[in-house]
């Protein structure tokens, strides 16, 4: 009988570490920042708006929106259960002088409750960590004001999702009972919205992740962090056979730039729900 593999899921500290490396090697922030800012300005102009952010991470996007000279964020509810990230957003919030804000370290889900209503609700690469994601989207939508927008950013079917799917079953078996993670992509959300009859629009964008050390098998301190973020386990924890499988999949979606960097093409979907 084949031995069942069981890889250790990322701890909070490990996740924070690989997330920092991912941010350094990625254009994702610029892609998300520009797309979200453009959408909000187009829909709301210079009007004062109330914002909910589900899975705020370190608060980099919220900080940008609050400080943007053409936006006026009257209030912000930021939900972030990762304690390392929560401390980071808490530190940033000390400079939010003209915005009423509330920082919530709880997990968002279909049973989340608040009396507040929002013009904009953000779910930026957080849908994977929510139990019953379609029900959670429906719940989030219920918090919109009339004319409000729910902006969901999720991975596409190609790129990082293919790495996640390779080890998902083995990794999730070792997760604690309180851990919610779904091996899903933006297409899953789109299908769920269609079944529920919820109107939406969709845009796509490609993020180019620097994986030069990984492809060159240069074992620098952070060489595999970006890949580990997708795997939800440290690449080093995998057995040799699985490592090679992951390596080949990364290389399949990698191109070489003019300055000889290896970049991994990771696809993203922007889903806007009304």
C-alpha cells in the first residue's frame, strides 16, 4: 500500500516570511493598486466612501487608498486574522488621521456580522482562506450599500494554482481544525456567482514573479519562498520526487527577460460584484 504523504502546513511566522519575499519578487502590488484605485475613482470619483477590507494583510493597499490625494476614505473596517500581519496594519493605522478605522483580528465567513454598510468591499487574494467561499462572497455582498462594489482578486487557472493543486491534499491533511483553505481559482468563484444569479464583471492580469534563484537552483536564504507561498508548505519539506515535479511546473511557466531574470507567469482575475 502506498504511504500517504503529509507535509507540514506553513506556520504564521513562515507564512509571514514567504509573503514578504513574494512581495519583493512580485509586481502584484502595482497591478492590484492600479486596478483597484482606477475602479474606485471611476465609480465614486472624489466622493467620500466607506470601505471594508477582508484579509487586509499588512495594510499596504489600505494605506495607499487612505493616502491617495484623489480619494476620501471616510471609514475603514480592516479584517486580518494573521497576527504578524495584524501588527503591521496596526502600525500603519497610526498615520490614518482623517479616517475612522476599526481593525478586526477575527476570521471572515458566512456567519460574520456587522451593522455597517460599505461603498467598497475588498477581498484581495483572501478567498482561499475562507470556509464556504461562495457563501462568504454572498455574505460580503450583503454589506454593500446601494451602488456599492465588491472587488475580488483571485488567482487564475494557470500559474500558481497549478503548484497549489499539486500538493493540496497532502498539505491540508496536516492543517489544524481551525484552518480554512480552499484549492480554488477565480474560475471557481465565477461559476459560483453564475449559479447564484449574481451579476459581475471580470478582468484578467498577469503577474511576473522573479524566480531566478529557484530556477538556477541557487539555495539562497529565500530562494524558494515565492513557490512555498503557493504550496502552503515550505518547498524544502517536500520529498525529492515532488520537488522535481514542482520545479518542472514552475519552469513551464517561466520566461527569461532581457536582463536574464527568470520570471514565473502567474495569472490573476479581478471579479467585480455589484
